[in-house]
C-alpha cells in the first residue's frame, strides 16, 4: 500500500510553481512590452508572489485533497486560488511598485493566472501518473476486470479498484449488453458493448480479462 503524499509537500510544490510562474511572467513582459526590470523589482516580485500564493492557497485549500483521488470537480479550487493570487500580486505591485502601462496589468494578470492554473493541474497529472506507474510495476500483477454497467455504483467501483480493499484488481473498462450506439469512455476507461457470447468471448481474449464485476446482484442473473 503506497502512502498518501503529505499535503505540505503538495503545498510546497504548488508554492514553488506559483512563484516560478510569476518570475517567468515578469521576465517575459520585460521583453514583450519593454518594461524596466532590475534586480530589486525581480526580488520584490518573488516576495509578493510568495505572499499572494500562500494567502490564496490557505483560503481555497487546493493542496488538501488526496492528489491520486483528484477529480474535475476539485479544479475550481486551483482556478480560484490562481485568480486570487494574480489579483493580490497586481495589488501589491500597484501599491509598492513603480507605475506601469495598462498593457502590463492585463498581460501580467492573464499570463500569471492561466499559467499558474495550467501548471498546478499538470503537477497533479504527473503525480497521479507516477502513482499509477508505481502501482502497476510493484507487487504481483493486478487482475484485469470489466465493470458491468455505467450506473453510479459501477463507476464508483471502477474508480476505486486500484485502492484499498480492491488493490489486487484493475478496471479495464465498463461493459454493457446491447448494440453499440456510440463510442464513449468514463474516467479514461473505455465502455464496451457486447450483443452475444461470441462477442464477449472475443473481448475477453483480446483484453486478457479475468472476470466481470457486477455491483448489483440482479444484473448477474
């Protein structure tokens, strides 16, 4: 069982990424709109960004969720924290920095907010893929199963297979009995359609399946 990554490690990685984005932004704007950036301004930018990032992260808690169980519903925390950080950063520059052209304020806000959001999401994707890689390459191979149906129960079972009590199993996708009317995937896993035993047998052989998980006992009849 792989231990959860400490939330403070995630917080530190987020903070370092956020500050790095702000420093990159100011360097980019130096050449893009020819503003004067000396060492003192560069240092102030780093300090302002660090303070703004800490405040926004503590308010929206994007680092508190368990990274390997992250869902799209949690992205609002990252986006909100990035937007607030950019606003606080610009406020600090306005109050304690030298006057800047309007292009600076617009470009600084959008570049900083969008890049911070994108890199924080990318960081989580890297951590999730790293976790899955370690899980798939340590210990005995997980048994490849399909989950029957696409109900809420089935989707929950499929997403929970690599964790806790179902760590010896791996969801290879979802299976539905009936004609194939559309191509779809759920949580990155394909949905297979079978109409008869021949199609089911071919699917089992093709994907090396070892069974089908029924979350509702009545569906197995």
